[in-house]
C-alpha cells in the first residue's frame, strides 16, 4: 500500500499570510502515459463533509478560490494557501489515487489562525 | 445538482450491526463508483471500500474485511454500507462519496455525503 505522510501535523498562520502544507508519498504518483500526478487535496471543517480542493496535484476544483494552489510531482507535493482567511481554518488531507485499492490519505494537517 | 444524502445518526450496542444509506441524485447512478470513508474521533480519513453500482462489484479495505458489506438498490439510487460486530472504537462519522470520474478508473472523491455519526456504546 502507498503511505502518505503530511507535514507539519499542525500549523498556525496569521491572517493574510501564506500557509504551506507538504505531502510525501512512499511511491511515485506520476503516471507518464497520461502526464498526470494522481494526488488530491481535501479540506475538512467541523460538521461538514470533506471538500475536494485540488486534483491531479494542481487542478483546482470548480468554485475553489484561487488562493488555494497545489504543486509537486512524483513523491513530493505541496498545498499552498495564499492570503489566509479566517474561513480557511480546517484540517487538510492529501490522498493518492494512483494505486488503488486502497485509497490512502495522509494523516491530516490542522491549520489554525 | 449532484448530491448524496445519507441516513441519520445511529446509536448501537457493542456486537450489533449498523446499516447506513446514501441516496444519490443529479446524475446516472450506475455510472459512478460509490466509496465509504470513516472519520473516527481524533483520527484521520480512512477508506472503507467501494461499490460499483453497475455490476454490484465491491472492494473492501483489509481493516474491514469480514465485517463490512456494501450493497445497492438501483431502483431508488441508493447505496448501503453495513458494518457488523461493532466495537466502541467503531464510533465514527461514516461518509459516502462518489468517484469524481465515471466508469471506474482512478479518481478522487467528489461530491461527499453529509456524513452519518455511528455511536457504539453499551
């Protein structure tokens, strides 16, 4: 199974500043035949279901603000939130869908102001 | 719009079983896999398994094999997850989620149901 490891486990960022969350995969997630990285990012707020933010490592889901961006390839990925807003307080998860089953998630990163 | 609506919260005793439903709307039910994901208190997201509503095929995570059964009813566009032999550490929110893309393949999950809290307590 592919193991996903996020860092840090938690971080505090001031309003308007940048938050950076890292995700490392135990195996390569880049599928050369399709030129895509099979990596997604989700946002989880209390009392709400997870929300898909980013897929194919860097494609924003429809309606996701452009302050959210994803980057990286292969085994190392980053979620960046620029100009942090109060509503961005949440737990963020990365997920690989390159080699399934199982679909594996990182352990989560708690973002606070 | 595409929507998944789950059944309400459940309270069960240890050893009992629970069945959670997930009613889909806004798309062709048979064309997309449905996944189930567990979020236990203080823990992260854990994939439980998937069902292919077109064929009835299923695949379960090793941690749940032997205890979980996923079924579906195409006539009412609803998927079900039944978990048996409940233990106190099964207390969690269970989500259903649809594959982002159709007809199988490798995709992220979108959208998600609102979640169903299952509490296991004597």
